[in-house]
C-alpha cells in the first residue's frame, strides 16, 4: 500500500505486489483503488468486492 500527498499529481503505481484483501503476491493487479491518498491493489474483482463489504468504503460520485 502506498501513500500520496496530493491527488493532483501524476501517479505511477506498480501493478504488482501483494493483494490488500487476501495477501497473495500477484504479478499483475486486476484492480487498483486510490482512496484517501492510499493505493490498494487487488488480485481479483472478488477480493475487491469482499474488501469493500468488510471496510464499507464509499468511492466514486
């Protein structure tokens, strides 16, 4: 998970790392979400949806 100071800057987020939900190491992220200046990486849509249900994060408009 990475932290960012300003959302107006151009972000370069690696698409490999550890899934924020299940902890599995992935070579290519299925989904990346930047929320409250933090980047969350997910290995699948299922992990992303499970994480959303557990954290109750609201994103989008």
